[in-house]
C-alpha cells in the first residue's frame, strides 16, 4: 500500500504535519480518541500537557496495533486540547512528532476545548490509519 505525503505549494509550510496524504489500496482503521490513562484508568502526567500527550500517543500506538496496523499507518489525527494556549503548540506537536518518522507525519487538526470526559485530562487524540490490506 502506498502513501504520498503532500503540501500544496500555495499553502504556508506546515510544522509537524502534512496538509494532504493520499493512499493506495489498504485497510482503514478508525481510532477513537485516546487520552492519558494508564491500564488502571489513572491519569498519567496530571497537570502536564506534554506528559499527557506522550501517554496519549502511547495509547494511540497501542490502539492502531490492536487494529492490525502500526503507528506509521496513521494518516490523520484530530487533537483536542483543554484550555488550549497557542504557546503550547510547539510542545504538543513536537511530542506527537516523536512517534513518527519526519517524512511520515500525519495530517493534524488541533482544536481547543473547555473540557474532556474526565476531570484532569488535558488532551485527546483520535485518528485514521491505512494499513496493508489483508490477503
């Protein structure tokens, strides 16, 4: 399965994501929003958006692997951040980028929100992956 990573020439160069990813034949994996819970539903990194982003990405990696893919198969993510402040952008997107090869960064929509489902959670990331089709 092929993936092509593109940025429109008339758009400003993005930081830590691509504007467009096209795919060839493959299996779609839809990933629910993941948060910074450990396996016992304890919040990892309470009060620290970077630590919560890192745990959230570990959970997203686990979710895509459970669906038969790998982290590099993720082509689109949506990031929700509680009480988002633009000064957090580099820390959040830089932490997300730690999980991907530079030339395979997913598209990313970041949305500032008031709250998540559980008090203390600061970030939620969901996405879509395209994995090799089963033979």
